[in-house]
C-alpha cells in the first residue's frame, strides 16, 4: 500500500465497525416513526461515520505518509523490502 489514505481508510473502517458492534442494539432496533428500517440504518451509519471522522488525528495521516516515504525510496532503488511489517 503506497498510498497513506489507504491506511487511514482501513483504520476508519475498523473504528466504524467497532462503534456499530458496541451499539448493535440501537442499530438493529426498530426505526423511529416515519423512517423505514433502511433509512434509519443509513442515518445511523452516517452518524457513526461522522463521529469517527471527527476523532481522526491528522498527525496519524502524516505518520503514514512519512512511513511510506521510506518504502517508496526503497522501491525506487529496487531494494528488497520486508512485507507485512
């Protein structure tokens, strides 16, 4: 993965799934009046995603980018790299 946003996206998905598991009863519960189950779940998912987005540390993205600079340099020089570090 030579794109730092991929690492951040992966972390984002983990946090969203964790939040949904912690609040499974609310997510799987009956929808409020006036909403279909699908509408309620989509709104709930958007709410959880927004919570996770607000909690993102921008410095983490910078760390991902710095880490990838090391690997990009090695790839450009055609050097061996350890995989799954």
